[in-house]
C-alpha cells in the first residue's frame, strides 16, 4: 500500500502541474482574472487568472471519484490492478458512503468558490452554505472529531458540534491565508504531507491516499503559483482545500488509548495533533478576526492585516515572507506527528514551543499595528494662547 500512496503523490503532481499551466493560459485569454471581491474588500488587483482551484480540485477528486466508481462497479478488476488493497476491502466497503459524502461536499464548496471568484458573494451567504455543507457532511457520514472519546448520547452531539465548527474554521483559515503568492498552497501542501505521514504510520491507507493526491496536486499547482504567480487558486481552490483537509483530519485516528501498541500513541493529548499541523493558518485566522472585530470591521472582509503582510511591512520580501511561514508550518506540523507518543513533559515542551512561536508572531504583528494605528489624540485639545 505504501507504493500506491507514493504513486498517487506523483499522480496528483502529474495531473495538476500541466492542467494548472493550461488554465493559466486559458484564464488570461478568456479574462477569468483576479477580481475585487465583495464590497469593502481590500486587495491589490493583478491581471492574473484565479481559476487554479479547478486544477487542484480535479487532480484530487477526479482520481478519488474514479476509484469509488471502480470499487462500486468492478471490484474484481480493481483488485487485479491493485492487489495490495485486498486486505483492506472490508474497511473500504464500510467507508464507501463516507467518501461519497466527502466528494459531494467538496464539489459544492468548489462550485460556490468558483461562483464567488466571478460574482462576489457577501460573507453571510458564504458562511451559511459552509455551515450547511459541514452539517450535512457530519450527519451523513462518520466524519467526526473525538468520536470515540465522547461516546453516544449527549457526547455524540458535542462531537458533531465540534466537528462542524472544525470544518468551518479550517475552510475559512485556509481561505484567509490565501493572500500572497504561494502561501496557502505551500502551507496546505506541508499540512497534507504531515497528515499523510501520520496516516501511513497508523495504517489508514485510504485517507493517506487522498492526502497524497492533495499534496501532489498542490505541489503541481505551486509550480505556477510561487512568486511571482502565473495563476491563483481563488476561492474555488481555497474553500475546497480547507474542506478536504478538515474532513481527512477528522477521519484520522490520532490516538487510541484502547490499544497500548497503537502506532501514533495512547496519550490523550495526541488529539491535538491537527491543531499543531494547522497552527499557522489557525493563528492567522484568529488574530485577523479579533483585529477586525475590535475595529468594528467584518472579519470576512479582506484586508492587509495578515501575518504575511506584517512580515512584508517589517522589511521582508514577499517571497521571503512566504518561505518563513512555510518553515514555521513545517516546524509546528512535524512536532505534532508524534504527540500521542510523547511523555507529558515532552508534550508540554511542544506546547511551550508553539506558544513561543505565537508570541513572536504576535510581537511582530502588534509592532506593525502600532505604527499603522498611532494613539489617538485627546478629544479635548488644550486651548491656544494668543
């Protein structure tokens, strides 16, 4: 199965790279360029196509859909093509419906994102549709965070609510971080690779396969998206990438206390691995939301308050700012892979490391914010004496 997973990593790249290049040329010719977005949105408009999400989507969902179709219509032929999956066929049958639900949800958000890229939607309709897709996904499938930890009854309701919130938050976190050439694609690729390694370690091969396709397709997209970008992923890409990452993370078993030899560990704090892997986009989303709300702005109306913009304002080039955030993502993500195997003091050190990274980022961001927003002069000015 490891060979299949690594092969799918290459397939994702082989599909995405040329398709993204084609879309970059087609988008320029037909005028499918970056748009201003909804009212109040602040961005630097460039004559660059924003339909790269199409390549990412079909490079991931296309092979998954073909695999589901082959499994449903001709399982014997599928076993001839890939005999390594035979020991996992029972699990595949049990999870078939869940994968269909994930594909449908991904398609809905992808189409919404494509529509938003052409005709800007306001924030609330987008949020309600995201909530609808998240709720539908969780109720119609076994996509759950902390499923076994909470049990049934009231615990199941809590698990559903947490998972719905998780999907919506990650979708928007990836969408928020898509504000500079190569940033969202690189961070999502690193996250997908780390989740892929975790699922390979614990033997969740079908999830690992989907993550391999996602990482490969993002790598192929980055060939054309690294600064200066020839194409953007747009909302048609960022919403899909956030959704599929959130769903696959929720499907992954990061800790299993019932089995002492579980590959990813038995410590309860292992469930926080997804937060470490996606720490940078989550931090950015929380910071930007708080910053905007405190100033009476809508958190969904774009601006230049993101950590990437702050790093550029501090003197880094855009390319270096992106690389810095890639490296920070790699550091936090790799720290999380073995979290459930660590002793409590080791896990505490990882937590302190993450806190230290966040603290440095916060200091940098607030330093720029003070320059941009100098203290307001007193309302009562001293009288001038003639």
